[in-house]
C-alpha cells in the first residue's frame, strides 16, 4: 500500500470513530437532554471552581472549601443578574421613548433612497402583525403557560447541576478512581490516562472560552456605553453567553445590538456596531483563541464549523454549545496513545 494511501486510511478511521462517538453522545443528549444538560453544567462549574476549591482546601476542610466556593459563585451570578435587572428597570422609560422614535426613524430611512419602500406597506405590515397577535391570542397564552412548565424544568436542571458539582468538586478524584477500579485490570491504565486527558482538555477549553467570552463582553459593553446605546450592560451579558457558541454566537448577539443601536441612535451607531462585529470576529479568531486556547486541543476552523452545525442539527442550542468541547475531548483522547508512543506526551497529565 502506498504511504499516502496508508496515511489517508489512518486518518479516515480516526475521523469515523470521532464522528460515531459524537453522534452517539448527541443521540443520548437528545433523548435524555435534561440529564445531559445537568451533567454538562456540573462539569463546567467544577472546571471553573476547582482551582478555587483546591486553594481554599489548604487551610480549610475540603467540604467547607466546596461550600464557600459554590456560595461565592452563586452570589456572583445573582449579583450580575440583579445589576442587569436594575439597569433594565432604570432605562425602561427612556428605552421605550427612544424605540418609538427609532422605529419612526427606521421607517423614514426605508422610505428614502436606496430602498424607497411604500409607506402604506409598512403600515399594512404593522396592522397584519396586530391582527396576527389578536387572532392567535389563545395560542400565545397556551405557549406562555407551557413556558412556565419549561421554567420548572430549567430550575430542576440547574438544581441537579449544582448537586452534581458539589460531589464532583469534593470527591471527583475518588469517583473516577472507583470507576476505573470496576473495569478489567488490563484496561485500567488506559482508561485512567484517557480520563485525565479528557478532563485536562475540557478544563482548558472551559477556562479559555470563559476568558474569550468575558473579553468580548467587556469590549462590546464599553463600545455600546461610549456610543450611548441603551441597555449596554444587558447586551454585553448577551454577548458573553452567545460567545459560548463558537463562530455564530457572537455575530448573532452583536446583530441584536446593532438593531438596538439603529433604533435608538440611528444609522451611524448601527454602522459602528457592525464594524465592531467584524473587529471582534478578527480579534477572536486570530488573537484570543490562539493565545487563550493554547493549553486545550486546537481544532481547525472547518472542524469547529461542522461541529457547531452538526451539534445544532442534532440537539439544538445545547448541541451547538457542547459540540466543540466534546469533539476536542474525543480527539485528545484518541491522540493520547499516539503521543505516548512517539514520546511526544511531554509533561505528565494533570491531576484528575
């Protein structure tokens, strides 16, 4: 067999294994998505708080260190949400007034060149929207009621995630050692190595994406504040959460900010926000990801794009968020035996 063909075959079967593993995980997530979300969030909380817990566990008992870290994290999240709610409440009247003016401004802009839309078309559109809402009022009410049921599911998932993270933080090492101990003796070393590699990769990705999201949110919030766009803080928080979906999350969040800027401050502010979309995309792709993600497995942008789209098709927004860390973990685990055989492992794997 020709060496290029042998190399292609070797890479092909590895990609097939990764694709099969990703599809299997997404299939399970789609069937048991509440449990999948809870475990994923628990692992994210563990990855973020583990350094703090390890630091506090030196002078304090481990259980107390876990309790203090989780309490600090909950206080931080609630404080941010309270700050955002206060900002929305404080700017509500101003925002409503500016939006009414902004909608009129947008209508006049669309009626002028180069669009030259018929003014009656916009009036008819508003009337049709009102008629649609009036005729589908019962459907909207039932959707709101079902949304209340979904709220109960969300609270349950977050409670289960918090419950799981407590045990992951307190005795994750012992839980993994117990799991490895249940396996046949011949596969225990490889399984333990794969677990350490997977956790190191997942932790690196989690820390990296949080830093990238925080940097994007600070840049967006500062730019919107300087432009005088209302709701700068909530829009910055939206950018923070949207950055967890690589490639497509940040542009969508910034598009929302551009619409708000257009309605509130006019075309110039909207153009500046659109330019910010391009700038942050270049900064994220060429500076932040290469620097911040250096300790995690770096995937080619094409692989990231297909992973996000495939995850979204298989499991919606959850799949888009989970896809990249999942592919990174699977790829790192598959690469570990080859790295060890070639002597390229370098330093010993981190603590699990």
